[in-house]
C-alpha cells in the first residue's frame, strides 16, 4: 500500500483545483451524471479579490467539500499512476 500526505492550505487548494480542471479539459477525467458533483462543480468559479486583483478558485455556491474530495481522489489516482491515468468516477 502506498500512502502519501497532502498538505491542505490555500495554495495547495488552488493547485488541486487547477489539476482537476486540467483533467476535465484534457479528457482524462470523466464523471457520470451525478447531481451532487454536477451541482457543486457548477457552483465553482474564479473569484477576484478587489484589493489585490488576484483570482482564486472558490465555491461560489457555498459548499466545496465534494469538489475537494474529487480533486484529492483525482490527484491520488494520477500521482500513483505517474500521470498516465484516465479516471472515471461513478
């Protein structure tokens, strides 16, 4: 069994969501019509800080736990395969 730690902080969250987005864009990640995941993914977007102008990925609809879980699962699957996995979550 392989165990790898993942430090959870704001910067790593940005990397995790960017990697997840890349998985969808490159057709390496597929999800079936799961209403919970679809709802949370649809409510995710870029939020711009008016003071700094920096854009960050945020759950604009409130919850992000399912998206973060999906991101962690995708990260684990692709890291363990050396980046060569296509992943389908049901």
